């Protein structure tokens, strides 16, 4: 019986996926293989990347697959982020609780776990094109719904207990999406995804997401490329120099 589902938002990160899949076998070898599943939610179109929508649609795929999805623990994990060693993260979880394992204190990025029923309660992630604000929004939603964010097993960005394979130090950010969300307070998420079309790709262990629409226009002229550590714009603390848990996966065999 499936107890844990890892959902990984994904597109065109083959080397990351290779390393992630291989290393997760080691990390989870103490778990019964029948109790967990790893789902790569692959955005298989030419639109800008929509990380929140990929996580939401990965969840919807699992919801359609498992009748008891409400009691499954969903672990949202980026493809470039992994615990350094086995049993470092405790995935046991109660109702009305989120366990945040890695990221910043002011957002729910990196790695976190939530029950299916609670993910629906907060309407999932906002479906924002490009990168950078969906983690802050979902954290706010959780707090507003009275869900406890448990950081007793938490590692902040830069901690050596977490492998963070950063091959890009800049991202595309939508200024308009973030501004609209703050000003108009649009509550989009699971319930505003439409025209969703996906197929299970058994060969690559991926949900190929071929089409979806949401409240936001993907043809966004306000997108800018900026450093992920641009604290003047996005108020994000710099990691301490030399403390990023990095791994040379390009030379990994």
C-alpha cells in the first residue's frame, strides 16, 4: 500500500533526473518498495515552465490513481535537491501538519511533506509562470488555514546535510504575475487548472503533461532574468559562502 508519493516538477533536466533516481534508491532502501512512489511531473510543451502547476498536476494524477489519496503523504521535492544520507528526513506525518525539511524559513520551497487532504484544503500551489513566488504563497495559505508547519527536522539553504545541485544561478521571474497576485489576491490553484492533458510515461517514470491552462497568461512580457540570490529585489538571504551542499554530478557515474 502506497504511503508516500514524491512529486518532482521537471523539464529538460536529464542529468539531474538520472542522479536523483539513482541516489533515491539508496536513500529509500530501508523502505518497503510497495509503500512509496516517485512521480516526475514533466512539462511537455513549449510554454514557460510552471513549477506550481507541475506539482499540482502531479498531485491530480496521484489523486486519480489512488482512492485513499487523502491519507497519502505527498513529498514535494525539487529534482536538484536531496538528503545527503539515509534516514536523515522523517517522513512520518500527522493530519493538519506540514513538515518542512529544507529551504528558507519564510517559504515552503525545497523539500516539504503534506497529507493529500491538507494539500486540497489549501488549494495546492498557485499556477504561476516562470519561477520564484509559488513557495511563498503556499506557505501563507498553510498559515491562514491553521496548518502547523513543523521544522523540527529542518535544514536551511546552504546546510551540508542537503545536496543542492545548482547548475543555474539565475532564473526567469515574472514581475507581473507576482504583482497581480499581491494586488488582486487571486486564489488560484488546483481548482483553476483546466484543459489538463497528461499521459503516464512508464519508460521514464514520468507524467508527461502535454497541455493545461490556468488563470495567468503564459505570454508574459514582464519576465526578467535575475540572480536567485538577488536580495535587493526578492528579499532572499544569501547562503553562507562555502556552505552549499553541492555535488559534481556531471562526473557522476
